[in-house]
C-alpha cells in the first residue's frame, strides 16, 4: 500500500512539492493546495498527476510531463490496450503452434457483456450510534423501528435477487452465443462458467485456437490470461480486536442470523463445526483452522463452505427456480459475507479473477474479504483477487507485540488502489487443532468480526460499501510496521461499533446529482452535517463506494482505471477547513481529525470523476468517535 498525498492548512507541503518537481514555471496558482499526487507511465511517457484544492474550494486535476508541461484530464493520451497477458504472450512467442493435446494451455478469457442498466430508485438513510446502540434508523427521511427496518431489508433483498436473475439470464445468453461463434459450446469450462455465473471462461485451448481468437479481433474479448491455480495462504487474538470483551458477551453481536461463506482449497468435515453446511470440498488441515477461527470469533453465525476457492453459485445465493417455481429454496440464513483464504497471481496485474470478484460484490451487494497472500518477505505483491477495489484485503499482524508480520503483502496493484486496507491478528493462531500463521488466519477473523457487527446492525446487510466504511473508520488500533503495510490500522470492535454516525446513498448513476440538489446546497457535492462534541479525543470519517470490475479491467492500463472517483472534505462548525482526502485510485477516502470545538461538522463528498456512467451509486459514510 502507498498513501496518497494530503495537505493540511497548517502544512507548507504544497510549496515543497512544487519545488521538488523543479518545474520551469508554476502549473497552479500559489494559493492552491496539492491534496493528491501520483506518477504513472502512459505509452512510455512519465506523467505526474495532481489534484489541487483552489482558493474557491474547488478540486482541479491535471498531469505534468517531465518537462513541466501541464496536460488537462481531457487531453490525456490513452494507454495502448493489451489483450494478452505478458506471461501468456511469452509462452506463445517462444513455442511453436500445435494442435496436439499436449500443447493445450489453460487460459482465462474475460468477455465483455453489454449489460442493461437496471433502474434503482434513490435511497438514503443513516443514524447515530451511542454506546453501541443505534438511536434511530432513517430511511428516505422517515424514522423506522427495528422491525420496520428488518422488513425494509427483506424487500431490498427480494428486489436485488430479481435484478440479479435478470442480469444472469442476459449474461448467460451472451456467453453461450460467443462460445457457439467460435465452436467452443461443448467445452467443460463453458458449462462451469454458466453454472457459477461467471463472466470469465477458463478453457483449455491449443495455441492455434488462441491465435484464432486473437486474429478474429473480436471486440467481446477483453483479455486472455494464463490460468494460475490458487493456493491457501498459510504461514489469544480476540482480545486484541475487542471481540472477547465487546462482542461475544452480548447476545446480539455474535453473528446471529448472518450467513458466512468461506472458500479455499477444501472444507472441514461437518462434524467438526456447529451451524455449518459443507456445500462441496474435501477436508484439509488449513480448512479446519480457518473454519474454527470463523466459528470462534462469530459463534452464532451460520457457516457455509465450498472448496475450490470459488464464489457462491447462483443456487447458493438464491436457490433454483424452474418456470418460476422455486425447486430449490435459497440458503437460510442467506449469505451476507464471503471470505477467501486463498490467492494466486504473484504480480501487480489486475486480473480476470479480480474483475470477477469485484463484479460479484457490486452485483450481489455482498461484502467480500480476501487474504492477499504471504509475499511480504519476497515480492511483497498483494495477490488476486485481493487487488479488487470492492474487496477488503486483510494484512496479518502479531497480536503478541502489535507489529505487522514480515510475510504480510503490501505492494499495490497496477490499478494504484491502496492494499491492504486493514490488518487483523494472523500470527500463531491455534484453531481446529492446528497452529498456523498468515493472512489466511487474519482474513477469517476480520470476516467473522464483520458478521458480529452485521447481526446487530442490520442496516449493514446488503450494503458492503457501508460495512467497509464502518470497518475502516473503526480500524484504529496502532500496529507497528508503517502505513504501507498496515493500512488504516488494526480492526477494533469497540471502536468500530461504539460511537458515531453512519449514512448511505444509493440509486442510479445520476442519483448523485439528485442528492446534491436535496441537501440545501446545489454545489456539486453531497453534504451531511453531524453534531460532534469536543469531548472526543479523535474522529475518523471514511467514505466508501463500489465500482464495476468490468470497467476497471477494461481500463486497467489507463491513467485512472477507477470508474468513479470521489473526494472528501471536512469543515468545523465555524466553516473552517479541517482536512480532506482525495486519492486518485482508491474507492474509499479517510480523514482523521481532533474535534477542537463542539458543534455541527460538515462533511462534503465531491464526485471528482464519473467515468463509468453505467455504474450505479452505492456510497457509505461512517464517522467514528473515540478516545485515547
């Protein structure tokens, strides 16, 4: 992970940045403040990208060449699109073409699909949390009781399932048409993709068949990559995350009614875990350890496991209907959280696997946690699918000394988004009869932590963007190792669950403008005010939103692969700028501040870029208040 640059009113950082670039002439006015900066090579040219906060409170972005020439966002060159993954390209170039079975290659093919944008009515909601209790649930301006909120969530889930059924029918039909066009309709990989609802086909093809696909110049092919099998990430923690003191003693914060889906190479036998359904997979020592961590941290949740490191199938999520008749009922309780302690692709590429898992979280509105590998003492690369913008990638720290493990990954992907976001205990974890270390052990701890919160805060269900804002705002435990490796901090249930405010906004892509027009200031930003007492030592505010993996994958080599870019600014009751966050490539922003005065603080969310107009708005905000 690398941090984006932020400037504060009392810091003279901006002038230092300007001088360090040694530009012949200034590229922005002296009263402008640099709030984000990154460097990226586009078509061989090194460009420095900046966001500046102007004196009139506007954020402007541009790029600067090595020669000091300023380039607007609109005039940026487009990176040449690469269809074939470099690793696969080298194999194709160094071996002769053949149709022999022995020369078959197993590849992932990412297909582009024209998806009908399904309309979503604008919805907003939120409330205040005091001493772990939600004082009020507001939905579209109306206060709901706990029971009314549960009914509202059930209706939302039903609508979501209907939308996804329609989306799946469209996707499957397009995949099948594509396969028939190239004579691939009888391949096993096609049947697997249709069964699992995937937009990526894993096929065994000869080099001639791959060449034919490339020579067709078929616009449906977004990318072809060499298939790489995943591997499980191996290498008294609940006190460190406040689970044992703040979650388990309470009957409502033990994962009640929450479906947790785990996947890796195998699954523990059903006799070993309570409240558990092994959907498929053979037992491994690793799965016994991971399953036991989930059960211990979230004892009342219901655990599902499917081996093979795969996403839940459509039947797992929604059951099976034939001619509109429910033949197989959906799982009960439904799956709300997915956790994967398995990773692959030791490189910085945003791959078909990252695309698939990002799309799943966006389409299903389900929170996904991934381990990201144990490469810290090697390449350091965060592995797939942990590179995804919608996934929470968890680093591993040793709770015996609150320091990051040397094996924990930290190198960001080519898309530039910061990884990992948070850390959890993962060193020398004894569970299920085995003691293991790695992000495999940290990730289920974080996922079960989320299940405990979700069982009490039902408004987090089917809102992974709000859950992520909540967890990142509450990751306040200081872990030694640096921001690059630790992320925002160690997860802490008492911090994330105890005091603060939450809010969310959803709807079509243009819902952002609607919410902007409804907040009393039609100024291009969504504004929200909350009362904060100066009796609190610290406040952390986080915004989080979802992106489509399909867009990110298509634009993975562009200057800005993220489909929607938002920025956050905070102002005190006197209107004084407190701080802001405006990264280029993250799907979250974070601001820490000490509330020096009591009163209503204003939080402004600006949509800096709306590149993916097919992306619906799914935005969450969490304000966490805590003391030393």
